[in-house]
C-alpha cells in the first residue's frame, strides 16, 4: 500500500456531472499512508457543498475497498462561499485551462505518428456522433497540414460575427474550424511555436461554437507545440488514440499515451484503423497485422473503442468531401464508425 496505489484508486472518482475524474482535474493535493490508515486532502475550486459531499463519499468508498486499508480520512477543502450547485472546476489540471461556455465535452483525437488515418477517423467520428443526434464541432489543430476542409467538403472562409468572433462553417451536421479555411490554395504555414499556440487559443476562444455536446479536436502527429498548447488552453475531457495494428505504430502510440498521462488527460480509448482488408471474393487479409490495438488496451487496461477495416469507400469519401459516416451510415464502412461513436458516447456519458 503506497501513495501511487491510492492515487490510482481515486481515478475512479468522477467529478459530479462530468466523465473526468478528480485526479485528472488536479484536485488531489496530499496523500498519506501508514499502518493501514489513509489520509487524503482534496482542494476544490468550486464552493459547491453538494459536489464536495459526493466527492468525499466516493473517495471513502474506493479507498476503504482497497485491501489492508483499516481507516480512511478524506478532507475536502472548498473556497469561501456556499452554493448547492455542483459546478465544474474553474481550472484544469495544469492550473490555467478553461472550460468553453456551451461545450459539454472536449475530446482530443491523437496519434503518435503520421499515416495512421487520424484525420479520417476524426471526420467520420464527428459525422457519426452527429448521426446519433449529438451537436458536434470539429477543430483541426494540424496547423501545418490541415486536411479537414478537403475531407469535409467545405472550403469557404468563415464569417465574423458582431462580437468579432469567427462563425464556424458547417457541413454534414458538424461545425468546423481549420487553418485551411484561412489559407489561399497551397499556401504553406511557416511558423514557430508561439504562433501555433496563439492560433490554437484563438480557435478555442474566439470561435462562436454555440451549444455543443462534443468538440472533437484533430491533433497533428507527435507530442509537440500543438498538443501542449491545447492541453494548456482548454480542460480536456479525454483523448482518443488512433493506431494501426503493427508494432511500429503501437510503439509510437505509447508515447502519445504517456504525453496525455503527464498532463493529466484521461485516455478514453484506442481505435485500431486499417485493421484488415476483405477482398471481393470474401478473403480477409490482415495487411498490417491484426489485434495490436486491442492487445495494447488489455495490457494498459484502456477501453478498446473498436476497429476500422480498410474500405475503398472510406478513401473515396474523404477525397470527395463526403465521409462515409455521413454519406452512407448504413453501409459496412459507415457502421464501423457508428460503432466506435457509440462506444465513445458510453465512455464519456
């Protein structure tokens, strides 16, 4: 029994009304363990008495359930003030993130390396969630190589509202924002890190997203400026990792998982893309191997959100700006993305 064991157990305690746990929100400030007794100090940023009582009860439950724990003392400290509303934490795990008004869930779609079809998964997952009745936005944070405008079939420049905010274009039932909307043709973006950070902050805070159930954020490959800027700007409800089955992809995916863990962003699950190919004769060919994503989830005790087989229709839909999850949700390719969307919806509530 040690502090790490207690901290891992507390990850099962969700902040009231949110799918995110109190550890990822950075609320657990002190843990002490000795002779079977456990003491935990929690500092809330909301004065909500109701939320404090629920958190204390849940913490006592999960800590006392651990083997060899004979006593548990949970101290929940609230800021000055009194309210009965279970308000969300005012800050995120890094201390300065905000929650965007009107957006219930912000979910990052990431991969450790390029070429795994992360943007393809992002656009089809957004369309699949919209098909399931959710209000969805999709933010393209790949500043250097934006592909969302092509895949979503829209290239118009966003209008500016009276409040001097960008109005996101909309297609296939999804509100969109991308650097690609602001560039001319094949104009390259040649920027250093600070400009990337400023642009991402503007895309989050200076866009009229309105009321959304989900804002999906398509991140560029790797663990660089864009990923860190997003984590520092907005309180993420979780990250989805896209991989292909082979070890070369999974090895880099583990770095992406480690990045999210370091900034206290929960991993909602892994999607295995290009899982296998079925020939017109019905023969199944596992071009990149198979099952690597599921095996990694089992090893790390992470949710496996599903697998996306190789379909020609997925590529054709992306090139034509008509994602299969929107254009043909009843077909086999569309159903694969709908299934992943349903699993994600179960995970985040």
